[in-house]
C-alpha cells in the first residue's frame, strides 16, 4: 500500500512539473523503471521513474522516491546514469546526484527528488543504465548497537533510439506509401498495357499481313516498273525510228509523187508512141501487103 502511495506521489509530481515547465513529449513517457526488492526491502522502499525512450544528446528526467519502513539514520543515497559509446568501445557515466546525504528518517518518512540528466551525443543507441548506491544505519536490538546496511545496484532504465534508424524508418514508411501508390498505378497501367498489347498484337498481325501483301505488290510493281521502263526506252527508240522513218517516208512520198507524175506523163507519151507505132506498123504492113499484091499482079513481060 505504501509503495503505491510513493508511486502515486512520484507520478503526480512528474505530471505537475510537466504542466509547469511544458516539457516535451519524451517527458510524458516517464514510467516506473525500477524498485528496490533486495535484502532490506522491509527497512526502506525505493522506486525510480525515468524517461524510457530518448535520443543521444537529449535531456532525460529521472525521479527517485521512497519511504522509510524503520527508523533509519545517516542515510546516504546517490544516483547516476551510464552507458557505452563508440560502438561499445568506451564507457561513459554522468555526474552523481545526491538524493540523501546523512539524513535521518523516521518510520513513515518519505522523500522524492527529480533530476535532469544530459545524454552525450556520442552515446551508443541501445539500453542505458541507472545506478543507485544507498547506505544507512539501523538499531539492532539483538546486538544493542547500530549496524550498517547498504545496496549498490544498476538497472535498465532508458532505451536510446537511433535517430538515423528512425529517419530511415520514416523514409521507409514514406517509400512504402509511395510504393503502394506506385503499385496501384502500376496495376492500372499494367491492365491498360495488356489491353494495348492485345490491340497492338492484333494491329501487328494486320500490319504483317498488309506488309506481306505490300511486299508482294511492291515486287510486282518493281517488275512492272522495270518492264515499263524498258517499254518506255523501247518506245523512245521506236519514236526516234518512227520520226526518222516518217521523215524518210515523206521524202520518199515526195519522190514517189514526182515519179508518179513523171510516170503518168511518160505513160501518156508511151501510149501515144504505141498508138503511133501500131499505126505505123499497120501502115507498113498494109504497104508491104499492097506492094506484094502489086508485085504479084504485075504482068509478065514476054521476051521476044
């Protein structure tokens, strides 16, 4: 019951200080981290509350309180924090804070102190320890004398977080969020891509078919063009020959017309000559016949 009272008083004091000085979110994380359960727990109660999470370079709150379960004399209690640095290669400790210094406590007296400890910038991330030493005298009825009791103990207190790691975690969370968005976009784009791929495959099939037809037509076209070019060349040659022959034809036609005219004139003359020749021949024949006739009819002269 008394322990609960001490814890309640410590938590109440921490909350009041938080409100009074506007401490950070870390101060609100002050929790019970240790309580004394040693051989002399029936003589003194001690509990420690502290900031449970922090970063190297932070200031942390450590509150220690307790209550005497017997009459105690010359009570001395110190508390400090310690940890490692340089990846465990070195050790560091804070200055000791004196909670009690030669104080006498009657049964039921309580105490409470709160401290701010600065964590070195070079402190390693991980668990940091609290350390308490306590010593007191108590009357021993059997010995009829004062005896000295004490404890010296270290305990896990504050976990030092890795700022770089925390930043990486935050970056990772942001990247994870971006990745989820990108993955959604990718899924949408993949669906569109598959649809476009199907259309592309269909169009490519049509293209390949058309390309085959085109190649066939182009081959036929090239062949026909070659024949056309040959025919054009032949046509040009023939045109040249035609032009030449046409010129010769016109020349020959002119010569022919001249010769025909001359022929007709000559033929006319020959026709006249033939007529005259026939007439002359006929006259000659008639003359010869007549001559022969006269020769035959001439009387013979009788020679005397």
